[in-house]
C-alpha cells in the first residue's frame, strides 16, 4: 500500500472539519467567539486594575486593543482550533522576570473570571488549559533563568 501526501485542498478541508467539530463541542460548554471576547475583555480589565500584575502589563503594553485581539485569537485557537494565533509566547514570558506568585495571582483572576462567565464545564476546560500553559511557562523560566550567585 502506498501513502499519498494530502494536497493543500485536502489539508484545508480536514482542518475545516476539525474546527467545525471543535466549535460544535465547545458550544455545548458555552465557549464561542463571543464568549471568548467577553472572557478576554473582563479578565484583562481585572489585570489592568491589579496592584501587582497591572504595572507588569503596563510596562510591556502601550496599546491594549491589539493585545486583547491577539489574546482572543490565542483562546480561539486553543478552544475552537481556528489556528488564528501563531505566535511564540514562551520567550515573552521568560523575559518578563516573573515569579511563582505572579502566576498564582494571574491564575486566581483567570479562575474567578471563567467561573463568572461560563458554565462549570466551560470554565473547567479554560482553567485547565491556562494552568497547563502557566506550568509550561514556569518550567521554561526555571530552565532559562541563571541562578543568582549567593
Ligand atoms: C504571571 C502571569 C503572566 C504575566 C504577568 C503575563 C504577562 C504578559 C505580557 C506583559 C504580555 C505582553 C508582552 C508584549 O507584548 O510585549 C503577555 C503576552 C502574552 N501572554 Fe502572558 N502573562 C502571564 C501569564 C500568561 C498565561 C498563563 C498565558 C496563557 C494561558 C499567557 C498568554 C500570553 C500570550 C499568548 C501572549 C502573547 C504573546 C505574543 O506576543 O505572541 N500569559 N503576557
């Protein structure tokens, strides 16, 4: 039996099918483009006002709207498999000098927002993804941070 390489059209069709299936599944737990936009706007609204995280974001972001759009693309790619986000978030987070308590605070606000806006299954899905990504950022930070000489 010979394997044939799928054409671009076939690949796009498969991707569209995967996206449609993800959209259908996610709709049952309250996740769609509109609720992702609400999540991003509400969550970063809290971040901006946070005493600890607000200044970290404030130093890095001059214009919030493009960042919010990027984060909507990010969550749309994760939950709805739309592939709209194709960035590399790890280097950004390694360069910010983040500590474990920053991640706990970020996750605390994220969990709170997800529970406010989504049914329990939808919130659990989003929180699980955020926790995994936060863990992988922290592993990257640990790996690339040179210990201070004591
Ligand atoms: C301590 C927690 C965190 C802090 C303080 C933080 C801070 C930031 C800041 C300041 C930026 C903008 C950087 C820039 O444009 O120069 C950024 C970008 C981003 N963050 Fe975070 N972040 C945190 C955790 C997370 C987590 C847990 C996720 C994922 C669930 C995440 C996903 C992203 C993504 C996707 C970007 C866009 C990167 C790009 O430019 O492609 N962040 N973050």
